């Protein structure tokens, strides 16, 4: 394996299971640099040397970059090196957050945080054994670990689990919506097939009989030319009706238009272009029909084009039924924003026996068809006793970009904006239920989040309080006045002197006895600070050295802070 392949393998291992993009790498490097810089400040406050500063910065950078791949190891290592490298204090919170999010399993996470806790507390006791009391070290280290590692880990784990749960709920909801759409589609398909079969068996049979009988009647030599022409019109109408029925049945059954056989006549165009055909057919049947067109013809969308054809067809049918023999006018006016279709007929010659079969749904269907494409239909009697049907249809879709459509059950819904990906219809009831569930669960989520926040604040208060107590105790155990220093005389017994002086065990006097004048050979020294010192850059130190059970030397000197 060459060096390039090894580097590639090492990079893949370092990246781990998560996709590590350039943006994430740049972010991790920026975080590592910031934490390393802040760590150098902490080392400077702790009087760390150059080597320790460099080691602290290197450890912070390594732990930051490896936390994605090795969350457990980096957490334990970060906790273990903190007692020896105080500059790694801030990276502990980042490692706790990363470990709480990435460690899988409660048991494994508990074990990782326990190992990190034992490592930090145990090594802190070992490192501070000679300078401080172990109990204070254990308490202080425990509070620090809880505040800097445990609380970020709990918050991260809660946030990660909540995000995972919401994603799972969204995927589950999407799956249920897809399954519901499939079930509804299958139900619609079965219903459409049933309707198609009924139409084919009933209307198809009747139209076939009409076509056969009119065809036979057309060649009857007993008919006059006028009668034969009328019978031909009836036969052509029945054949066209059979073609349209075949198309409708094909659409209901398969969802696509069924192609007509080559040897049969093609059905009339069902659009504005087909209006002239039905007008000519009406004239051939002996009806006085006049058609006029005004304005510049413009194309219409398919739904509006079909609606115009149906309006004219239904209006002519009504005129045939209710005003047979009256003159009919069909007018198409291309306005600036819409097409106006107007059909008017004069009064009928008289009312005869009620032999016309009418379901009373024709005009209602026209109004609904026009409304679905953004238009309107008006129908009513004229002043001369005739009847007028007028439809106004837009040339294109509605300006809003969404048009109202109706599904197979007659329910209205908003169509998708053109150019956008379509999807299943929105289930508003399901959305309302989901929002209700979220509102009910929001209280529990807020309570848990507030509980974590309150616990974090309490721990921080405890840590600050412990630090203040430790500081006050260290001050009390590390300072004496100049008068107390002067009262102590060289030659007094060590027991008597120590009984009058504080113990001097605290971080304020740590190493002060070695920073003054040379100590007597073999002597043990006690360093205390002056309680009357007002210097901003120096501290006054009182040092007492004991040997052989007696005070053999005392010195007062200043050291830089």
C-alpha cells in the first residue's frame, strides 16, 4: 500500500461513519483553534511553562478532531489529562456534548462517563495530594466534572433523541399518508371500473341498437330523400355517441383515452374547434342554427376548451328538447381576458305533451364545470320568451398559480402550483391531530428542558459557591499580619509557633517558600501571605523555617504575582 492509499485510509478512519465535509472540517479546525487559544490563557493564569502550553494546545486540537470518531476515548482522555493540563478545561464540555450525542446505548454512555469521572477525580487527587486535602479535591473535581461534562452530555443526548424521534415520526407520517393515498386510489379505481362497466353494458347496448336500426332504415327505398337525410344524421350522431362513450369508458377504466379503431370514424373534437361540427350537424337535422365568431381567436387550456364545447352541446340539447323548431344563435366572443360563449333560442312553437325526458342536472353540471376552471355560466329566460345560456371562461390558469380541481369523489382541493413536484393531498385532520399531540407533549418537553437548565444552573451555583468557600478558607489559612510576624521569635519551639500561626495549606501559597532567599539546609518551611499587602503586582511573603523542633529562620520578602 503506497503512501497515498494509506493517507486515504487514515482519512476515512478519522472521518468515521459521519460524512465529514469541508465545511465541517473547517468548523472543527476553527473550534480547535479557539479552544486552544483560550486554553493558553488558562495555562498562563496557572503559571504554566511553554512546554505545558504547547502540550495543552496539541491535546485540545487532537481531542477536538477525534471526538467524532472516538467519542468514548476522547472523553476519558480529556478527563484524565485535565488535572495535569488545566488548559484542556474548556474542551471537556465539547467532549461531553459529543459523547452524549454519539455514544449508542445508555449502559455504554453511563460506563464512559463513569470512567471519565474516575479518571479525572483520581488523577486530581494524585496530582494535588501534597498541596491540598484530598476531600476538597474530590468534592471540587466532582462538581467540575458534573458542570463541564455531565450536563452538556445530558443536554446533547436529550436533543439528539428528540431530533431522532421527530424524524421517525415524520417518516412514519409520510409512510401512512402514502399508504392512505394508495388505498384511496385503489378504491377510486374499483369504483371507476364499476361505473365504466355499467355504462358499457347499458348505454353501449342501446346506442348500438340505435345505430343498427338507423343504418337499416337509411337504405329503406320507401323513404324520401329528406327522410333519408334525417335518418343519416341520426346514425352519425349515434356513431359519434358510441365513440365518445368508448373514450369515457376507457378513461374511467384505465385513466387514459382509448384509441379508436382505424376503420371507424374518428369522434368529433371536443373543444372550441368542434363547436362548428355540432352546429353543422344541427343544421343537417333541419334546425335553424346560426354561428358567429368575433375577436382574435386565442388558445385555451384543455379544461376550458372542453368546457366551452360542453356548454354549446348542452345548450343545443336543451333547445332541441324545450323549444323544438325555434331558431338558435351560437356566438363566440374572444374578449381580452376570457372567452364568452352565448347560446340563445327563441320561444318554442307551443307546449305539447310532456314527452321530453330531462334529469334537470344539465345546467347545474355546466355551472360546476365552469366554476372548476375559474369561469361562470349564466342561464335564464329572455324578454321575448326564449332562453339564453352564456358562459365566461378564462384563457389560462388562475393568476394565483393554483387552480381548484375536483377529485373522483367530487371533493374540491387546491392543485399544486405548476412546476412544483406533486404529492398526496394534505390531510388536514391528520395535521390537526399532530399539532394537538405536539401541544400536549410540548409541556413535557419544556419541563424536561427546564429541568436540565435548572440542574445546570444549580450545579454552576454549587461550583461557584465551593470555589468561594475554598478561596475564603485558603485566605484564612494563608495570611497573617505584620504584627503577628514580628511577635514570632527565632528559637521558639516549632509546636508553639505552629499553634499561633495558620496551617498555610492553600493554593495561594503553593510554592511561595521556594521563591524567596535560600532556605536553611534540611529545614522545613511554612510560607504565609501578608494580610496588609496592598500591592497590585507583588505579594509580601512571611516564611518560617523549622529544624530540630525549633524555629531556625524567618524571612519577609516580596514575590511577583
